[in-house]
C-alpha cells in the first residue's frame, strides 16, 4: 500500500487554553473504572424513543456534548424529553414522550456525527422548515450520502452543493420511502441514520449500499438490533442490503451499557504502565465494537479476565517496566474508532505496526490519520500515512505539544503516550466532553492508583 501525504490543516483546538500535561505513571496500575453509557446506544435509543408509539424511559444514558445535542435537536422538533432521578452517578435517566413533530427550527449538530446523520431523516417527518448546521469543523465532515438520500426520497433539500453542512429542507410530515441506494463508504452512520427512521416511512425502506467498502459494520448491527428490540421487522437479504418494513415502533424501557469504545484508553493503559485495569459492568454480549478489545489487546500481550460483571485487563510489568510489546499488522475496518488508542500503543511498541481498514477516519471529527501522524511525529515518533491506514515504526518518544484537533479520541491518545513519556501537553483535554466529560478526572484516578499502590507497598516493606 502506497505512502500518501495529507496535510493536517485544521487548527489545533486548544488555542488560548492552558495545555493539560498528561500524568506519568509512577508504577503499575491497580485501576477500577466505571464508565458512563455508550454514546452510540444512547443516541440510537433517543431517536427510536422519539419515533415510538408511546413514552420510553432510557436508564443510565450518556450525558455528554453529543448526547445533549441529540436531546436538544429532538426537543426542538417537538419531542418531550424529561430528566428523571435514577441510579446513574453520571446524570439522570430520560423519559422520552413522542409528539407530532414540527419544523421552523435550526438543529445544532455541533461536531456529532450521529446528530448530523441520524436527525435529518427524523426531521423530514416533521412539518415545516428545518436547518441543519454545526461547528466549523463539522462543515468538513462528509454529508453527501444523507443529502442525496433525502432527495431520492422526495425531500427538497437546499444546500451549497458541496455535500456538507449547512443544509435545509421543509418537511411535509411524511417520507415516501421505498428502494434507495447510497454509498456509505465514508461512514456506517449514513446507513444507520436511514434505518432508524425507516419504519415511519410510508413504504418502509429497501436500502442498498453501493460502494467499495462498508466500514464499522458492528455499528449497523447495533442499529438493526435496536430496531428489532422494538418490534420492527428488518430483513438482511445480502451483505450491504437491508429491508425495513413500515409499522409500529414499540415503546420500551432500555438500559444503556457502558461505552466500550471509551474503555479503550483505560484498557490500553494496563499494557503501557503495567498492572491491571478493571472495567466495571462489561457486558457479556454486546453489539459495541469496543468489545473487540478483548481479542485485540492480547495480540500485544495483555491478559483479559472476566471477574463477575467486570473485565480485568492485565499488562504485566508493562512498557514502563521494560516489557517489549510487539508490532502487528491489523485490519481495523470493523472498528476504526479504536484506532487512536491502538496507534498510541503501537507508537510505544518495540516493532513496526501497520493498521489498515481505517481510511474513512479522514472524515471523522478531524482527519485522524493525518492528526495521529502529526502528533506522534512531533513527539519523536515515526508514523507514515498509507492510502487506507498508518505505518508506525519504533522510535523513542519525547515530551511536547499534542494537538487534539477538536477530536476527543486524539486527546485520549495523547494521555496514553503520556503515561510513559513525560511532558506530553494536550492542548484541549476539554474536547473529551464530546463523549466522556469525566475523562480528566477518571484518568487522574487511574494514574493515582499506581501511586497509591506504590505507597502501600512502601509502607509494607517498612
């Protein structure tokens, strides 16, 4: 696969803010981490609850910028969403009450792919004009498949012709549905966004993916499972083809699993710093792509053990203690969102690593391939961009500035490198609020578990 060069032209996101210097692990970790709910599941269930036949309660939802944008977008369209006291230490449960949807609103997508790809088909079912826009960086994210799909379904969309935000249309209260072909090579969210609203289309939807690749299939499987759990009939006659039958969407109460993609930096930390990291309430069966960490991290030498409801990742002495972590060849087309954490790990490994199947990450919150290469290389690494991935060569890293580029996963990748590289200064750790507002505190507690353990060992030795 050929080397390519893509300039990371986006402005680092922390301009004017004090950088966050990643804490260095002083010893092996003994971490115990409870994570908030999955962003992917929370935003899917919010959409389905808004379109359901009656009220639904979402227990243990994620409360972050992405989920708040989804809530506010649905409320703007007329959906009732009430906060309820519950058992979630990270925020209230949500009671969602469907209502006739009306337009004459502007939906702020922020930088949330789920909002900009999931809500337009929902809004097409409303009556009245709707405008979609978001952050400046959101205007660089691909939206052409959404716009073209709406046009094919009979929605009169007005945009600048460049296949991106902003765009507008006037909903008529119904969408014809029927046969539809799109190219979802850039994101599985294009498929999921259409499938979620399809039961409310007059003719349902017979959707075909027409493109060279279909990344992140587990996210589509998650969407199909969520639809079926609410009684929607979904057929899959072939790979890349879905038939959603028109009909009711049951009102059900759901409990959101912890976000396993957000578990990635914490699980990887065990291999980097050594010791163990326990992730609480790890589901035994899930559609979340983060579950692939159970099989991916052992390739680098991690141990993974289930202890009751929890999963415990072990890293032995870790890279900090002198362990030699191997280089690998990986195809991450199933779960590209894990790539930033795994690239950070690979940058500290003893051998070269090639990660492919992630070309679509160029259209995420930032061009993640260019951003990862820029940050690792800035701190002494050796990363080369490929057509569809990255090649990471062994190198000795040093401290320096780490740009987040308005991307939560870029920020957490810097935290991983900083475990064993003093002086990694992330310019905008606040961007983690997109899906995990508590990241700085949780990370500090994880790193402190090494200090606490070292202190306890010292006391015992005396």
